[in-house]
C-alpha cells in the first residue's frame, strides 16, 4: 500500500522521549491511510487504487507498508490525511463500552483529539447534558463548536459545582476520562453519581497513578477500562469508524491541525509533545496527492 499519511499517536510519545525504555529498533507509526498499490497472491479486494484506512502495528512512517487485506477499510471520498481509522476505532469501542443512554448526563474530562472524537460520538447517542472540562481555553472553544452543552475551564471554574447545578445535584450518569492525568482521575469522584459509569479512555502507561478506591468502591462505580488490545475488537471498531466517516456522521478534518512532511517527522513528534496553542492532532503526510 502507498502511504498517504500516518497520524502521530500520543502513545508513541513514550517511546519518542525514551520514558518507556523501548527495545530498539523502534518502528513507530500505526495510524495509516493510503492507496492500495499491489495485491498479494489470492487477494481480490480491496482493489488496486482503492483509498483505505489501515491497521498496522508499526512501520507506518514510510512510503509503503504491507498490510493484510482484512485490515484495510474503504475510505470513500474522505480526504486521506483525515482517515484516522485506528484512533477512531479506539473511540468507537470506548463509546460502545461507555454506553451512554438517551437523556444521560455525561462529563468528558480532557478535550484533546480523543476527547473531541469521544464527544462527537457520544452526541450521536442522544444524551442530555454533554459537559466538557479542560485546562485550555482553545480546547474548550473547539468543544463548544462541536456541540458541548457546557464547558468548564479547570483551574478557574469548579467542575463539581457546575455538574451539580446542571444535574440538580444528581451528578453525571457517565464520566469519561480522556486526559490521561492524575488530576483528571482526582476529579472523577466529585462529578459522578452513585452507581454511575467511570470510563477510562486516557493513556495511563506513564508514572503510576492512584485512585481513592475505597470511595469509588463505596459509590459502587461501574468502572470500565476503555483500552482494547484484541485484534478482533480493533478491527470491529475500525469497520464501524470507516462507516461513520464515509457517511459523514463523524468528520476528523478540523482535528488534524498540524501536518508535516516525512523529512520533518522529528518536528511532528516535538509538536505533539509540546502541544502549542491550537494543537489537536499531528499527522505526517507522505504523499499530498493521495490526500
């Protein structure tokens, strides 16, 4: 497959910075999109020339990758530099697991790329209040543009007070943590009702985290870990995500805020790490003609 683009995943920053002590050589890049260039023996589809989103486990920052046909998903007319089917799969599976119901009150903590897409898919579920919290004003501005019913600037507003007021003291039916920080975990208990669902989407593979397990246990939280490692789950989420993209029910174009050539991959990773104002998602564009 001729690679068109490969998104920079936050999980790769651990290897990029050396915090995870990776085993070398490290071949990063798994958020791939491109065009089918050649078929292997016995493969009939997708056809040569078909634009696809692809799941690979590495080597994505390249001119070409080899992928199984079953790991390729039709992109239709969606610009290939926004066909991020692998991270979209993560969100599809997370929202399925969170299972927000009609009329639910939902809090999303963290308004980065994953938080924005979680918000978009959660909104499709017909929830009542969709409350988004973050420390960055620009992130909350984007959340409002995506239809958040309320945003909370952490550090200047009290998230628990806002949620309590909006819900009449009942608090959130579902709290989806997308920040991947200790501070986000610390906020969960103040905004989630008894027997509510706590869904962990944030990346917590760095330093150890702590939670007030005694309190969470007392509150009878339904704790759901929204990380998926089984190939079947990843592929199922990618298939659903690709359908949503082709139907126009989810659009990732506004979230790809920083594009880099392959020669500038170091700058792409440094930007994803520093997250300058206005940053949501970086992608490395291999062939602009494919986009």
